[in-house]
């Protein structure tokens, strides 16, 4: 009886304790369970029932695996639960838990319950919903990585010196600091397909870019993806799940293969127009939340701004380089012009006296070969000096309206012989006449020099292409007009080869006189400098584009002429070696030149031919001598550039006293003033030093007879 009473009391006590426990546990917001060694649930709190959404009787006696949770989620939990039952040591862990209203996260504590025999037959699980904390942490983590990326990229942008490297560094930072799986950046090209051309990439690519073939054209399937949309709209495009988003259709398979599950495409824009895109891929869907996307959008703006600044810097640098180059050419040109001028005086004397000597030596005289050698060396020196003069833009030009088409057409035979059989000659003429104001002989020289270089650059054959083109003033031309000629209509001559090309270093020196990469026999280094001088003197611009093994293209722009083409025969070129028959005369000639040796030579040539000659060292002396002598002067042979007064002014003065007087000008170069002021009208007689005795006699006779 006593025992029965005692049992009932204990029973009530246990029930009371259980109700007390229930009452306590019912106010706990944490879901609580207790399970036995067989894994069956023996106790469940009211919050736990709410979480499972089941009544008590459907929970008690069942095992965890009966609730349809995935093995992936349950396996670690169960392992820990078993360990706690075995060791009696409590454990804390975290697990995701899918519910009908979305994924939640729980932190659970496993508490061992001791049994009578010293074992732990039950384990209590106290779970706490940490979803909010977890989400905040996750957001913080993402923000943090975006911030880290932004900070490091900003540093990269500030430090960047070249655009080419900047995007690569940005992609590197995005992957290494941000922990994103892959990032690439590309430019929106304006080709037919509107290609988005990748220029930098970092991370787990595994050939992904080769499969990309992205476009930004709305008319193409591969233009309607995230990248194309971002470029067109100028707004970021987020793909939350690559598995399901329709936008990534053509790329889905390749992307998933490489573990990309979500992405953000950020436009790179300047002045309201997108010129490229930066695409970042992450593992896991939904990797880019709005705050992170906002930060990355700011980053893309900063990158675009950085690129804009760098492009400005590059442009400035390019202009500065151009200016420095132009100044260098100007200085070298002045130097070369000065040297050529002095040499021409010297060579007039050397070659002139050598020629006179030859005339006086018998055909089999022992000194004849030596005098011949002097004359030949002098002629070679004169030819080099002429090229220097051309470079320094002080050559005598005979500009006239010419059709570049006709000039080139006439040269086809010569060019073909020059380049040989291994090189194809391809010519494309402008459909309309290509009229420019230039000296046709000099333009031929330009084409020849460029063709010789092209041939030398293609020892194993290739293609030499020539093209003429009419360009309208202003923008919109291809190729674009050089800034100096932007407001003018231009005739363009393009000469390109498929030869060895030039490095940037060689290209930067190519137009300098005496710069050559050929061995000395072949190259004088004067070919391109002559081209440069002729083109510049004709008011044109020459541009060269080249890269090693990629051939070379020269573009020569001439201001267009609106006159109709006129190509009369040019006045005869002076020719030392084959003198025409010339006769002297008995007229009176005044010779004025400030170089005593040249003056002496000219006088001697003229006197030998029978003329009455007197001379003066400068215009003042010339005037005084004329006044003193009082006799008439039939012809004046005068230097053009002299101290005090030019030859032109002297002639004008003397013409007042001797109205019938004829004039022959001689000069070491045509000074800029003479050319610019248009003094040398086609009618006047001009001899460029050095000249041969017979050339002088011929010019004199012709002038007198006119
Ligand atoms: P040269 O031909 O006597 O060397 P140039 O002034 O004509 O002198 O050319 C200077 C240098 O420019 C050449 O030695 C060569 O290195 C380079 N060059 C010129 N034209 C070409 C070309 N078409 N292809 C490759 N290199 C060229």
C-alpha cells in the first residue's frame, strides 16, 4: 500500500515536472527536440512543431530522416548528434533549413542527457533561428569584398599609366581581392557585327572567352545577352541565376561548366555613350545583392573615368611627341639646308673647274683620268646635296595642277621593272581625277623612293599597293585628314607594302636624313627624308604606319587643287655629263655673287665663251660699277640671296638703267622667301648650284636670245 502510494506520488511528481518543463519550454522561441539513441523523437516543444508545421502525434516517435530533409543538410547534423550521445560532450553547429517561406539558417546546440547507467540515451537539440544575422553577415561580407575591390581598383586606376594595362589590373583585383570566379572586360567595336572584343580577363577562364563571341547589336542573338544589354542601355545587368535566366541562353552551358552561377555586366561609359563592358561572374546563385551591385557600378564609372583620363594623357603625349618630332625635323632641316647651300657653292667651283680642266686636256693626256675622277666624285656629292636640299624644303619646285591618277599611271612600267617579278603591283585609282598642286617630277621622285624602300622590305616577294583617293574637308573621312589639313579637300596617295615593317623605334627615326638600317652600300638614309621634304614643301603631310612583319603604309595628303590639270613639259634639267652644243657670244654680262670662287668660275666660263664680263661681290658694288662704267649691260647673272639686297631687288634696280637687260639667277638653294612669295615665275631663268659650265652657257644664251 505504502509502495503504491509512493509510486503514485512519484508519478504525479514526474507529471508535474513534465508540465513545468512544458510551460518553461513553451515560452522559448527556440525549437527544441529530444531524441533517443535510435534517433526517434521523444519530446518536441511547441516552437518546433510550428517550424515543422505538423501536429504532435506526427512528430513523436519519428526520425529526422522522415521529414524529407535532404541528406546534404541532415548528414552533418546526424553525425554530430551521434557523437554527442556517445561522448556526452555538448556541441554547437549551424545548418540551413528549407521552409515553405524560404531558406532559413539555424544555430543548434546538442545537449547530452545522462541515463542511469552512466550513458547518454537522450540528446536534446535546441535550435535558434539565425537567418537575420546570417543574411546581415552575408551582406556585410559581400559589401566588404566589393569595397575591397573598389579600394584596390581605385589605387590601380590612380597609378595606371597606360590604358592597355589598366583593365587587366582591374580584372586581376576583382578576382584576387573580391574572390569572384572570373572577370573580363571588352570594348564595343563599330564593325559590322558590333563585336564586343575582350581586352582583359582574370580568374577561372578555361577558354571561356573563346566561346563568347559577344555582340552589342540588338539584331543578333549574341547581342541580346547581359553584356550587349549593358552596352546598349548604359545600365548594369544582373543575372541572379545562370541556370534559369533566359538572357544567358547561348552561353549557359559553357558558363555552368566553369562554375559560373550568377553574373553582373557593367557598362563602361563616357559622355553618355558606352564603349565597353566589364563582366563579373560568381559561384552560387544570387551572388550580387543591390548594395554590392551599386558599389560595382560606381567602380565601373571610376574605371571608365580613369580610361578617359588616360586616353587624354595618351593623346597629349602623342601631340607632344609629334611636336618634338616636328621641331627636330625642322632643326635638322635647317642644318641640312645650310650645309647643302655651302656645299653647292663649293661644288659649283669644284665641278666647274674640273669641267673646264677636262675641256682643256687632250683626250689621251695623263691628267685626264684624274680630272674625270674629280668631276665624278663632285657629281656624286652634288646628287647627295640635292637630296639634302629636298629634305630641307629648299629645292626649286615647279608646282602645277596635276592629276595623281595620271602621274601614277605613267609610272606603272617603271615601277614594275623596279620591284621585280616577285612583288605584285596593285593599283587602285580614285574614280574622279585626283587634282593637287605639286611638282610632277618631284611626286615621281616620292613614289620611286617609297617603292624602292618597299622592294627592299620584301626580299622574298609580296605586294606593293598604290591607291589614290579624294577626301572631302572635315571629319568623316577614312583615313581621317591630318589635323593640319582638316579644313581642306585633299588628294591622298597611299603606298603600302607587305614587307618586314618597322619597329616603333625605327619608325620614329625613319624620316631623318642619313638614318638607315641598310648596309651602307644600299642605303643612304636620304630616301624618306627627301620624301618628307618634297611633301612638306608642297604643303602636304606624310604619315607612316608600320609594325614588324606587318608591312608599312605611307599616306601622303596633298591639298586639292581646284584648277584643271595642266602638265606642260618641264624646263630642262641641268645635266653635267652630256652637254648639248652651246655657243657663246659677244654681249656684256655683269656677274654678281658674294662667293669669290663661284664668281671667278662664272666669269671664266663666260669669258672663255667670248662674252665681255665684269663682276661685283655684292649689289652695292654692282650698282657702283655700272654707274662708273656707264656702258650697257645685256645680261645680269646674279646670286639670289646676298647680304644687303636680294638678286631680285638688284635686277629691278638695274633694269631702270638698262631696260633691255636679261637676268639669270643662280643660287645654292631657293630660300623660303623666294618660293613663298612666288618670285620664281615660270618665265624667269634660274640655275641651281652646282651647275656645269655648259648649262650656264646654255641658260645665258637662251636668256639673251629671248
Ligand atoms: P634608306 O632606304 O637609304 O635606308 P630611307 O630614308 O629611305 O633610307 O629609309 C630609312 C629607313 O627606314 C630604312 O633604312 C628602313 O629601315 C626604314 N624603312 C623605310 N621604308 C621602309 C619600308 N617600306 N619597310 C620597312 N622599313 C622601311
